[in-house]
C-alpha cells in the first residue's frame, strides 16, 4: 500500500548528516518540553519553541501527537542499525523488512511505549534527577591548604582472603582482624600516621567459602578522598580429615584392605565438634561404594537480615548437610608363592559356594 513516508529527521529538526550526539541532543530539547508528565508549574522555565524560531512541520499538531512522533523518530535514528536501513531503504524498507548481506532484517515495529524511549535517553524518569540527587544527597567535599576545595572520590576497596577452619565453620566464631591503615592525626589534616585497627567479624555457623564481609569506608584515611571499603573473603583452610563438598556436606576418606571390603568392619570418626561417631559397615565395599550418614555435615547457613539474625541468634540450628564416607583400598605390595596359592584356593572355594547358593535360590524360586 502506497502512503507518504514520515521524515524522521524533520521530526527532530536535524539534517540527514547529523551525528548521533546531535540527534540525541535534539530529542532531549524537544522531550523536555513535550513530556506529558512534566509538572505544569515548571512551564514558565521553558521558552516556547515558536519564540525560539525553531518551528517544524509538527508545530501545528497537538503536544501529545508531537510527543508520540519524536519518540518514534528517536527510536529509529538513535539505533545505528535502524538508522542505516532507514537511510538506505526508507520507511518502507524499515516496516517491510529487507535482505541484508548477513541475513534478513525483519520488519521494524515501534513498541509504542514513549516513556521507555524517554527514560533510556535521560537514564531516569526525570531529566533533573541528577540535580535533585545533588541537592538531596550533596557530595562530600574537602578543603585543604595543599589541594584547595574539591569533591571527595572514594578509594578502591581492599580485599583480603580469610582462612576459616572447618571447626570454625561448624560452630561459628568471632574473628578479630587486625589491619594497618593511614589515619589523620592532627586537626589541620596535614599529618598522616599508620595505625593498627581491629575489625570484628561474626562468622555464622555454616558460612560458605566465597562469602564476603564488607566493612564500609574502613580503609586508609586521606584528606581529599573517601576511605575505601575493606572486604574479607571467606576461604576453607585445608583439614587433615575432612573436605567440604556442595557447600554443606563433609567428605571423610577411610583406608581398608580387601578382607575388610569383603567381610565388613567397624571404625570411629572424631567429628568436628569432638564427638565419637561409630560407623559399622556390613555391606560389601565395592569400587565406588560410599556410606552416607545424614545430618552429620556442616550447618546450612541462611541469608538473614539484621533483625532476623538478632532474633534467631540463640536458636538451635536444625538443618545440616550429610557426612559422606569414601573408601580407599589398600592392596598388598608383595605376595609370596604360598600366599598366592592360598589366595587362589580361597577364591576357587569362594566361587564354588557362590554357584551352590545360586542353585539353591533358583530351586526356591520354582
């Protein structure tokens, strides 16, 4: 269907060779005046377009109609691909789709959400958000004889690895971390001195590796900057007996010989909270066999806000991971001829008994 095409450049009152920055500035100039959500009491702050001598062919239209056109125009011209297709193939090619060297460009369709375009350009619902923020939350300033007056910038954060033993993770603990930082030691803020500072960390039971503990603005203190954050990152300290798996499970490895693997055995495990755990194995321990003891792993740590954490500080933890026991097979390094003969006789007799047992089970099945 033939219809007159809309000139998006004319809508924004820009030449076809205008840069992307010029297109954006033109949209901003028009959007501030035409946005229907602008407070009407601020209208006196803007000079009407007619008085600026910047009338366009849209000027006779109502403001809502102009508002719709400028958003659609910027949605096209503000996108490099849409603009390239519009420049070459016109509005028809844009709406009908065209075949490009790298594939087919599907038909463009304006989404119709004018405020979506507006907020994309201004990065806010209001074009004055940065001014409002500066008034409501004024920036931190410095005034020194050496550097004069300026806005403080925040120093980079300092990250440190904090090794936690599995015993500390199991029961929870309090860690006192000592840091050395530069501090201002006189009223004129002209002399700095390195001083020791202690930070207190409350380690909740079950804290997982990678948990970050942030102390806001506890870094070095300089006259012209805001102190950076000090961040401690939890990491598991290697344990001689246990290994953490899946955040809350514990893995324990136990060495056995072939006799134990076939006949069963019993052993004790000293847990992280100093209990003696008796483990009895009556199964045949085949390769890949594991013994899982429920609720003998690490506590399951929950993310809680400050109020909930205080309310449940003395509450008993009831959710735990599992203890997974894996077995390592210890084979003899050397067998004498007599030992080999006895082993061979044993397995021959063993196989014979297996066949007899299978026959008896077959008779009972019949």
